[in-house]
């Protein structure tokens, strides 16, 4: 498999098309989530972050939830960006690349912690519900952190931090690979 795509290759256009499709999916879901959150806030005075994305199934009932579409499109969209945007990284100066590496490493560590934290919290909430004799509604499990008035849906938090972990760790991996000049790659 060829690592670096050129703009003239057909694979480049496929990655570009898939990236735009993912961007449209992500933007649509985000705007829907924000709109629904404001609707809930104005009606109840409170909201659960991400709950509407976890409970809304699309395109038909019992199909994928919006949070799954958001997770999938963000990871696939990032991969497409990494394939079509490689020239920007090659042209980056060494000190800028060093700063990007440190920033992405920081994001990776934070996302790893948050993903593990959310998985442990999610598992313990399910276990606590089962021990009490009833299986909890998994889609409604929340954590009242960092603000008790605005809790997060745990499925939403787990999937978003997992996507961020995958993206930031892949970005860190790509940023530490040996670099060649654009002239060497064009030859």
C-alpha cells in the first residue's frame, strides 16, 4: 500500500469525498444535539449532555444511534484527513512539529485517562444496578460531573473520549514517524 497519496490519484478523491461526507454527518449531528439541548434547557431548566444523541436512532428505529454515527464519522474522517493532508505535516518546521507532538501526546494521555475512567464508571453503575435486583436502562446512565446541574450521559462521554483517544494516539504515531522531504516523496 502506498503511504502518501498525490492529488492526481483516484484514491485521493475517494478519501476527500469520504472526508466531506463525514464532515457533513458530524456537523449535522452536532447541530441537532445543540438544538435539542437548548430545547430541553428551555423546557426543563436542565439537560443531560449527549443523551439525545444516545437515545435517537437513525435512519430507522432499532438501527444505529446518532452517537454511533458521530463516533464512526469522526474516526473515519480523521483517517481521511491523515491520508490527504500529509503534505502540510511534511512542510511543517521542526519546532512546530515538536509542539504539535507534545500537544497531541498530552491529548492522548488525557483521553486515555478519561476513557478508562468512563469505562470503569459505566461498568460500576451497571453492576450496582444489577446487584440491587434490576437491570438499569443503560442508555440513561449519567454522571453528574463536572457540574451536578448538567450531567453527562456515560455512553456519550465514553464514545467521544474513545474517539478522541483513537484520533490523538494516531496523530501522535504519525507525528513521530520519520519524515521525508516533499521532493523525495514526489519523485
